[in-house]
């Protein structure tokens, strides 16, 4: 805590581990490990959370350096001030926004930053540093129904952790959907069979882009009554792997196994006839026979031809394709929003069907984001016209 440097010295360092997976820590410019941060980040080793926490935490530690604050002297009001600064869009009573020249944190990022800072300072308190701040952060609240449902023996649960740094709860309703005619426009502007496959699988399967780029050929069971015997219809297994060469991985971490050359377990998703058609079109026309990694999506040009395709490259392709189609900037995740909305409409609002089709952990997420009356719904229009005296 006495290791002083000028602002901007701290940096995130990526470490390559045996087995092909990565971990993240925070270093000083001379290569010394920031001990307190490293100890906290090691608790999340092997998960995607570690990378997110590393970049959120290094930003906070740089701010502490600018404010000349030591970890042992930080108070709750300092953390509240920091949370206000990283989310500020304009100058306010607390001063100029931190991260000047960069986009302020959005609501979800603020929630994640609050969880990161609380965990970090509670970890310090356990080690005997800044125990008063740890006491102020270790708040509890009455458990909600969702807390009880998630917990083993939830009916006897009496309290749940609370975070005084977290932003106020905000409902994420009305997600950004695709414009009308987007599917045909995107397919018409896709330049390769691989890109047409990506568009079709995103729209018909509701995949996250990390899930799609993390698929292996062995995960695809595209015929009826596949050897896994876990689904009678064509499907795919989404398996969380840490060692993918393109570093893409599924968000969900359901257990899976490779038994006698057959994948079982993971998150099972059905595939449409159009998905199967675009898959065979891609495999027979563009997939390199020399690829030895077994992953589905590959780079088609350049020095890296045949290498696994990264999620960032897929997002870049999608952005270029959407601009060529005259649709503006569209992200792959908008396809997932559109998929969930379409499934809910077709299933008459059945949350269980939408949850399983999209692979969400609970119906609460689906209900909070997607389960609402569309603003153009005829029933809503009729009700408002009655209220307005037009019917």
C-alpha cells in the first residue's frame, strides 16, 4: 500500500496458463504484482468474471492514485464518489467525470463495478485492513422470492447480502430489436457462406456470439436421434471450454462430457432446417480441410486463414454487413433480443418455452426484459382508443 506511482502506471496483465486458458492480474510498470488486487482476482481464476473485474479494478486503483488515497484509508463516501464519477455523463457537484474522453459506465457495468469493489474491500477487511469500511459494506437485506428460489433450503433463508454501492434497480424492458426486413437485408449483404450461416444461426437459435464462436464440430448433432440420446431432433450442445484457441467461450457453465467420441450435456439447443442448410453450405464450400482444431467458425482469408474465428472478428463482420445493408450499426446481441421476442409472441407469452429456447437461467430474466405488451399491440391500441374516447 506504500507502493506509489504516478497516475496511469497500473496495468492489467494477461497470463497464459497451461492448457491454453488465460488469467488476469494487475501490475506496476516495473513488473511488480499489485498484491492486494492479485489476491482478490485469484479467487475468480478460470472464469470470465476475472477479466471483467481486473479492468474495473485497475480503473479504480488508478483513481485512488490520483486522489492520493491508500487502501487502508478509503472510506465509504470515497467509493460512493467514485461510483458517481464513473457513471457521470456531464460535470456535476462531484467534479469532472472520471475516465474523461471515454464513455461512462452503463447501468449494468455500474452494477458489476459495485460488486467488484465490495468484494475487493471485504477481502481486504478479512486480512485486517480497513475493517471499518468492510463493516459498512457487509450489509444484509431481507431475501426476495428469487433469493429463496435460488438457495438450497431457501425456505429457511433469513437474510441476503446488500451492496450500498450498487445503482438503483432499473428494469431493462424494451430491448433494442432489429428493424423490419433486417434478416433478408443481412443475408443479401453477406459475402461468404460462413457469414450467411452466422446470420441464420443468430436469428434462428438466439445464440450469444461467444457461444457461436466457441462451438466445435463435435458439438453439432444435426440429424434425428443422434448418438448422445439426449434429444430426438437435430440440436447442438453448448459447452463451456476455457482452452479454446480463439478464447471464445459460452457464458453458461452446464456440465458436459466427451464419452466415446460423443458430446453429452452442456446447454442443448434445437436447430432449424435453415441452420442445417447454411451449415452444410459452409462446410462443403469454404471450410478448410487442413483445420486441425475442430472448431466450427474459421478465418477465411489472410495469414490466419483456417484459424478459429474470434468473437471480436465476428462482431466486426456483423457491423460491416449491417452498414452495407443500410441498417446502421447492428450488434449480434440484437439478434438474441429479437429471437426471444419472437419466441414469446409465438408461444403466447409462455416464459418456460422462451427460457429454454434461449438458454436463460431463469424465467425472471425473460419476464423482466421481454415479457411485456408491445407498444403496437392491437389490444393495447384498442384499450387506449377506448380511454381516449375514440371507440
